[in-house]
C-alpha cells in the first residue's frame, strides 16, 4: 500500500481538475465505450508527467540522488501504461494526435518550471489548467459531439479552475498576502461576469465561488476543509454544465 501511495501524485486538488472537465464533456455529449479507456489514459498520463516533473526538478534541486531516482521508475512504468492505452486509441481515432500535439506546449512549460524548481509558481498553475479544461472538448468529440458546442462549457471550466489557482494560494501558501487576496477576489468578480455572459444560469455557481474567494481567506480553515469546499464547488459546476449544455 505504501508503494501505491508513492506512485499516486499527492497533488489532491488536481484530481477535480482532471475529472470535472472530462466528465462534463461526457455528459454534454453521448457516452461511448471510447471515453472510458481514454479517461484511463488521461489519468495515467497525468501520473506519468507528475513523476517526470519531480524527477527533472529533484535532479537539480536535491543533493540526494535517491530523491530524484525514486521518481524514475514510476515515470517509466506509468508512461508505458499510458502508451499501452493511448496508441490503440490513436489508431482508432487519429484526431487524438492533434489533441495531444496541442497539449504538448503546455506540458513543455510545466516541465521547464519544474526544472527551475518553480512548479508552485502562479503562472505554472494557470498553464496546467488549459489542457485539463481542453479535455472537455476531447471527451465531447470522442462521444460524437462537435467541438464548437463544447467551447462555451470548456471556457466556463477554464474560468473556474483558473480561479482556483490564486484562491487556494490565499488559503495556504499565500494566506498572509493581501495582494493575493485582492487579486483573487478581483479575478472571481470578472469570472462571474464572464460566466453570466456565457449563460445566465452559470452565474449561480460562479457567484458562490466569488463568495468563497471573498469570505474564506484569513479564517484559518484547515487544508482538508479547503479541499472539501473545492470538491463541492467543482461538483456544483459539473452539475450546472450538464444541466445547461447537456
């Protein structure tokens, strides 16, 4: 069990970002068998990339060679598993190669930040959000839907998950930064307006997100509570996306 725990990334907040856009794409379109192995490949790819980034980061940042080495095997095994799932899907649906190519520059940026030991940087977090939200379009297309009909819900996901990056920082790493708090609140106010333009019903979950960004920082909430709030907000967004666009 301890070995499995070491192989699973400890970035708990990332799982909602990986799952919600993808599930929204499934619910908005028509679920098909293709979406299940594609989702597994997506999760395996995330785990492989996580260990790759840690290996790259620790080779430069740690004086202990074993710190980086313990990520090498998970990166290789999980990367191989990703290919085992991904290559048959690519043969069946060649357009997935285009999706992978579009995601590659964002991955390169994340690796570059990891190499500089700056993976916690605000910009790096925002870059990671883009391909995750783009998976809504991939899941929708895999279900026979059209990319055009997924643009608005994908943008809604982008607005939400981009906001979680500065907000979570105001709750944990930057909890004493007034500048971060003001920036987070300002962003969420703009995101609320943008979401309402996309669809008036989306103002409901985004208003709640604005309220939590304005009220919760500085209240000393524990990390598990912060995570539970984010899970609730993510599920609320998923429900509204499925209801509005499904």
